[in-house]
C-alpha cells in the first residue's frame, strides 16, 4: 500500500510538473506572439508615418520647373555692378541696404562683390520696378569701412541695368 501511495504521489508530481511545463510553454508562446504582434504594429506605424511624411514633403516641395520657367529664370532682369576706387586694403566688398538681397542694412547679409582686376563686380536679379537704397561696405582687417557720401539707389527694370560706380571716400 505504501508503494502504491508512493507511486501515486510520484505520478501526481510528474503530472503536476508536466502541467506546469505545459503552462510555462503556453505562457512563453503567448508572450512571444504578443511581442511579435507589438513589433509588427510598431513597424506598420513607422511605415505609415514614413509614407505620410514623404507624401507631405512631396506636396510641400515646389513642382519641378518647366523648361520655359528655367529659361525665364535664366533670363531674369539683372543689376550688373562694377565698383572702382575701393581702398586697396579691402578684402571683401558688399552692397548693404534696404532689401533682403542687400542684407536689410546688416553687413553679414550684404550682397558680395568679386574682385576682377581693378574693379569689384557682381550681378543680381531683382524684380522689375524694385528700387533699393544702399551703400558699398569694404571689409578691412577685422573691421568694415562704409563708403562716404549719400546713400545710393538702384532700380531694376525689365532688362539689364548697368551700375558703374566709384567708391565715395
């Protein structure tokens, strides 16, 4: 009887251990499935967000310019500047004035000219009819030298405007 009771207890323990192992395996499978479902949902959400971002960027991006638009932009009216008599120690010369292309009277945003021989030159497009008041500013060493005299003005037209000037001391 004792042997039968011991055998029954051992069988009950084995059955309980098997049930516990089966439950642990089922719990692990459920946890693995939940983790896989969560990862799939996160991936789908990330892909949806990326697709929405790409669609928004495409919508916000300007349309590709048509050949006629590119030709018109290339033929935009320009103000062509040539400045002579700039102080020899100048390392840079800018047009600084009352327009965003001229830095809105702030030297760091001024329109830079390039040295070509004895002149400082540049060409920029402005909408026809735009008048800008400005001064030439030379960068000298760590400072800057604003030309003297009255402020200058230039008005853009439907064609090219040549603005030849001499530095005002």
